[in-house]
C-alpha cells in the first residue's frame, strides 16, 4: 500500500433482511431488501430531529461518517426483491429494477411510470444528458426516452446474438457485454461492431469513464477503449483478482473483489494505492464523493482522505509524481495553497533527483517550483557570482514562507517535515557533501537548460526596470522625491542584479562545457554579464573573441581595441600563432571601428593609425563610410600620416566631389604640386628635365587641375616655376579665363596643337552647356589668330604673363589669410578681368574690321611669313568648320592663301549654308501657305448670312421681326429687334451702375 486514499466506516449493521441493492440519496441510504421492502436510513445525529416525511433537500447532500439508523421502512415497495436501484438527481427520480423497471418521484417515492416491456430485464443503463434508458431482456435491447413528464416513449428495439450481461452508454452508441465478447451497438441503425472477447473466468464488465471512454473487464485486466471500441494507448489496469464491480472516482479506480476493496491510480502505470479488507462484499456504489459497500446485512462507507493529507503521505514516501498529480485536484479557491504545495513538492523532488544523478529532471522541477536562480546556483560552488544581496533575500523569503499560516500543515494535512525549506534540507544532508560533488558535464548541461528557460522573463524585467529608471531620470527629481515619500518605492536594481547573476553563471557554464560559440552569441545579444568576473575568466581561458564581445557590449571600446591590436600583433609572429585559437587580422580592427564611428570619432582616428600602413585602402574607406568630418580626418592624417593624406582626399573626391570642401581640394592639389616640384627640382639638378616627362603624381595633378572646380588657381599659379610646368600653367590660366594665354602656352611653349584643340573644345562645350549668350566660337578664332600671327602673340604673351605675375604678387591671397587678403584678391581678380576684357575687345575689333591697312598686311608678311603656322590653321578650320564663324575666319587668313587649301573648310561650310538656306526657303513658303489658309478661313467666316422669314421671332419681346431693323447674336441663330437689343443693354448698364436706394 502506497498511502491511505479512503477511510472505511461501518454505517449500519444487522439489517433484518438480506440486502439486494443499495443506493444513496443525499445523506440517506436506500436499502432494497430481499423481501421487497425499501428501508431508508439516515445519520444517527439527524434521525431524532427528522420526521419520516421530512424534505430530503433540507439535509446534507453528502454521506455522513457516523452510524445510520432506520428512518422509514416501506413494506411491499416491490413484489419481488429489488435487483438494482439508481437515483437520478437531475430529474429527482428513483429508478428500480425488479420484475420490471419502475420510476418513482423523490422524495415521496410516488410511482410515476412502470415500463411493462422491461419485464424480465436483467441489466440497464441510463443516459442522463439525453434522458435515454436502455435495458436488455433475453436477446433484445430496448431504448426508451423520458418525455419530461410522467411517461416514457419507446425509441428503438434491436436484437442481439446472446444474453446481455453488462451494458453502458458510450456517446450515441451502446457498449454491450454478451457472454464472451464485447460489441458496440449503433443506437440508430442497430449495427453491431465487435470489440474483443471477454474473459473466461469472469462475466463481462462495462464501466463508463467521466471522459466518455470505456473500461472493459477481461478477467482481472481492465482495458481502455474509446467510444467506437478502439483500443487506447494508455495501457491497462491489472487487478489482483477479477472484479465484480468497478467505480471510477478521479483520480482512482475502485474495484470490488471477493475478499477486499482494491484502489488503483488512474494514471499510468495504474499503481496499487490501497486495499481495504471487506469480505463478501456484494455491492459498490458511488455516493457523491464517497463510496458505499453493501454486504449481506451491513453497509460500509469509504470516505476519501483529505487531499492535503494524501499529498503529505505521498511526499513522505517519495512518490512525488503522485503527490503533484493530487495537487492539481485541489479546489480552485485554494489556488494559492495549491501553488505553495506544488512548489514545495517540486523542490523536494528536485533535490531527490539531483542526489540520484537525474540532473536535467531535477532542473525541470526547480523550474516548475519557480525558485530564483540564486537558490540553484549554490549547487555549483565552482561558478563565481557577483556580490549581491539577492541570496540573503531569497533566504528571508523562505523564512517568510514558513510563517505563512496558509502553508502550515494544519490547514491541509501537511506535516512540518513536508514544509521544511530546501536550504534546511541542504544543512541536514551536510554542506560538505554538496561541495565535494563534482560539477561534471551533465550537471552543467542541466544548469544551462535551467538558466536559459529562466532567462527570458528575467531579462524582460531587467530591461523594463532600466527603462523605468531612465524615464524617471528624464522626468526630474520632483517625481523621485514623491516616490521616496511613499514607502521606499523608488526603482531598485533587483531585476538587473538577478539578470547579472544569471548571465554570469550561464556564460561560465557554457565555457566549461565547451560551447564557446553559444557563449559568444550570448555576449552579442542583450546581456548583463558581470564585467570583472567574466573578464578574468575569459582572459584566463584565452577566449579572446568572447572577451572582445564583452568589452563591446559594455561600451569598453578602448579596452577592446587595445586587446584587438595586441592580438593582431601577436598573430604576426609564428610563435604566438600556435597559442592563439584564432588568427586575428588588421581588418578586424577596421570592422570594429566601423561600429563606433558615429559615437566616438576621435577614438576611431586614434586606432585607425595602427592599421593605416597595412590596410590603407580599407582604413580610408572606413573614414568615408563612417561619416567622420573630412576636415577632422584630414587634419589628423596631416599630423600622424601625411603620406596618406592625398590618398584619402583622392578617394573622398572620387566618391562625391561636393562632399569635399574647396579648402581640402586646394590642400590636395598643394600636396600634388609639392611632390611634383620636388620631382622637378631633382631632375633639374641632374639636367634631365623634359616638359613632356610625366610622373604618376604629375598625371594626378594634371587630371585634378582639369576635373576639379572648387580650388583657387591663383594660389597654385604663384608656386609654379617660370620656365617649367607649362601644361599646368596653361590649365590654371584657363581656370582664370585667360584663354589666349593658355592657348599661347599650348602652341608656342608646349608645342602641342592637339592639346590646344582639346582646350578649345572644352571651353566651347562648357559655354554651350551653360547656354551663355556669349559666342562660344570665339575661342577657335583666338587659336586661329595665334597660328597666323605667332611672333606678335609671343610678344603679347610675354607681356601678359609679366603683368599677370605682378598682379598676383600684389593681390593673390595666401593660404589661411584673413579678410584683408581676401579683399585684395578680389580686387586683383577684377583687374585681371578688366585686362582680359580689354584685350578680347581689341582682338574682336581687329577681327571684325571690314578692311585691313596695307601697313598691317605688310607687317604680318614681314614678321610672320616665315614662321606662320598655316598647316595647323588649315587643320583647325577643316576639323572645326561647324563651330567657327566662316566670315571672320576668312578675314584672318593671309591673302595669298589658296582656295584649294580651304576646300575642306569651305566645302562643308557652304553645303551647310546652302542647306540652311533651302530649309529657310521651305519654311518661308510653308508660312506663306499657312497665312493664305487663315485669310481664306477669315473671309469665309465673314460671308455668313441670316435669313428672315415671316415666322422669325424676336427672342426678347417674342414678336415677329417683320421689316424692322434686327440684330443677330454671335451664334448666328438668336434674332432680336435692334430696339429690344439696345434697351436690354441699357437696362444692364443701369442695374450695374446705379444702386437701388432704400426707402426711408
């Protein structure tokens, strides 16, 4: 026997007649005797106060644990002995089976109906939900329905193969036990479905379960089937002997055996709970939370032991599963008591499992008990925990649990031993045994699962606590003072302390079980790991990746970067590579710096210097992608890595020219120019300088001078040597709109007509794109004039260069100059623009004169006839004929120029002019034709006529027009008398011009 589930008590003895049937109604017992009488017994304490006709409802509805005395004897209640009785509480009826089936009204036992067709019936079953009665007599099964009043209506009658020994409703069907087998009878169609054979030693036994399923007896075995007769997987109950009656009272199944009452659990494996010795028991009925056992001349009551006492017994004997199952049957109004009992049982069960090596199951029960992690972690003395007050608070909480009267043993049958707290259990077992237990892999894996399941709620509380604290800080001190005045309600750090304990322990457990990747993932997410403890452990065990994540999540970026730099340096040596489990590369520093660009740009710049040399491109891309101010990066590079300053500016400019300021553009060009000047000085010293020699830096300088538009050319022009770097000088002069000087350099200094032509193309296209009103073709005429008058342009060029240099010395601003220097620079620019405008005007005037003097012609012939660049001029005219004013170009050419040489220029020019003339003529003709069409339409509109007949009416006065003067509205259809039209116009004018006066 596991524990006592029921207590037996003799209710009555020495009944005069043999008991043939027994039933309970409220607190009364109804005894059907062999002589056909019905004897009613009531508790002895209430028997003296009640008359025989007292109301049953006024009495207790439960069987009383006291002796019963005879209250009433109904002699001749039945002609024969009552084989069976059943009280139908929902309808206040008593069903009796004797020579037939009869229904009596309770409590006065008035006979309501007798089913004569049930004469000879030996077994019946009542469906209380639908009010259906089925009974069996011989080989027939009949179904009747209660009509709600005094009568019953026959529904169906079916034939069965043999005599029915036991029967029960199962949903819409009926399960029948007929001699040696069980069948399911369809109550609608009468179809039979075989289930399985019954036993050989005992008659069939059909028991209905509260869930609607069935328990079918097969000798001493009870088999579970569903409503369709299919076997269930819950197993089977094995009784000590074949039972004659089985009653179900959750959570137990009670069987009446020949020598005793056997009580078994309804939960697998259906263990034996208790046996109660009662010999020669003949009847066993369910009586409203109690059982009644009828013998020949006496009756016993089986009263359930309080659940609390059963739970104490089970827990004391180590049957924790059964104890927990019983806790779920506690009434809902005792939910707090049930929760406390379950928690205490889970804790004791967990201790038992942990001591027996079932670590995972133990942690599951610790989890179910809802104890804090601080309760479980003392099982693992090797795990270091942060200092906190939460452990002592947990002990105080357990002490408070002991003092709670709702959890005392007196309220529910619990003993003091049951309620002893877990930490007292640890003391009784001895702390030495706990500390000496090895924290092996299995125990740590169980702890990990426990902590992971507890973590979600704890982290949520810690996050909410932090958020609330931030909100309170934002609201102000006034609210904090109000909180202090209400009993110490200010936000505590309890949830975050608990989260710190959990995460610190979880990290150590993961590392001890070799789950480095899981530990790394823990640190990458939101966590509350204690920095000091975890840092020491990670350093000791060389888990550097996890240590970096620990620094990162706690915003210890400087420590993380120092460690990462150290690991990168150690990875470079072959000796340290064997010690490190992972190779650390400089790119890792860059990846780390990317995450803090927005929060700490100075730290990014500081540690980026360590990887500039090894990863220059990636580092500069870091600056570009991190939105660090370009001026800040440039100044930092200028101080710590000047050799990479130009590279950074190049990439910055390539990404977005507008993102780099004019000062940075100037600085980049100054860096290029400085390198080029140093290179030029070295070659000049070696007498190897050649204007057409290009170094990589000079190519960058030339490209930047052409493409960049935000720099100051005057500053750079001042640094150029007077007799070298002519191409750079030409580009700078072009940026200053000194086109003639730039072209003269290309032609006479650099001797590169192709560069001059490219220059003219760029100027022409830029002016065309700007849609300027200034003619863009003059630049080609300027180049043509330089070709045709080389000596004059050379002298003019030398003079202009001298003047421009003197102006730059007077007013060119220096780098970093103040407002005064800027004013001087603006004035110098105005002077340059004035000189340029004067010279352009002079050239334009000379080009547009209708005739030349003979002296000028002679001068050109004398000075330039020998060195005139006629071939280059002809090439220019033939290549750019569509961009040059032909008339002005012909005026600039020498008189002795042959027309044959101008064929490539004049041919396409004349063809274009002829085509334009033809197109204009066609357009003119089309315009004239269109004009004629419009005039013709106008004349047609003016030819419109109106026909007046004798039926034509005035639209205003509604009279005939007749021969009166009339007017026609523009639509050509509305006719009015001219007089009516005039009067209507006058009335409109009067109504608009003279307002109506009010009468006074």
